[in-house]
C-alpha cells in the first residue's frame, strides 16, 4: 500500500511566502547539511487532510484549511 500527498499550488505559494518571512527570524535556518529542517505532516481524516509544516525551531504553518470543511 502506498499514499501520495500533494500540496496544491496555492498552498505552495503560501508556504514559500511564509518561509521567506520565517527565514528572517529563524535561529535554525542553517540546520542540517541535507535539509530536514522542515517537517511536512499529512494526516488524512474523513473531512479533509490536515497539513502542518513545522520548522526545527518549533514554528508551525497550518495549511489544513479546516474552516472550509
């Protein structure tokens, strides 16, 4: 069994905008030689998919849009 999770283009734009601003203040932006600083968490539910992006510093971006469910 396999699962594929895709991030819609609008959410990718929102993530990139958030990341650009977050990089200005993040103390963990130089963590890891091969990445791994950002954790993308996908949790499928019966109502929709919860998508939370968490930086190694602890800041989170919630792209779940649960208000639309």
